[in-house]
C-alpha cells in the first residue's frame, strides 16, 4: 500500500524527491500519511479534492483479504 501511494504521488508532483509516506497501524486500521512539498500540495489534493478521493479509492481497491481499514491522510 505504501509503495502504491508513493508511485501515484510521484507521478503528480513536481518534486518527487520530497515525498514522504509513513505507515501507522493499530488493531482496526492502517493510516497512511502522505507528505509532499508545499507547492505540490494542491496537485495531490486536486480540484475539490477529486485527486485525493481517487487515490483513496485506489487504495481501498488494492486491499485484498485485509480486514483492516486503510485511511490516507495528506499532511501539510
């Protein structure tokens, strides 16, 4: 999951070297935090959040057999 988000984000931003993805797990969910350069934040979120919503949909579809809920958070 982490690699998938890194791949998608790297294709969207101007500064892919500044991408940082961290993974946090607890009993019921997996939280993936995506950090990008400040000037690339709008590209990752998209108009009215459409790009972020699409990334979350791809993330949800990629989960196979995992009972934990995956959440993507885009952090400034």
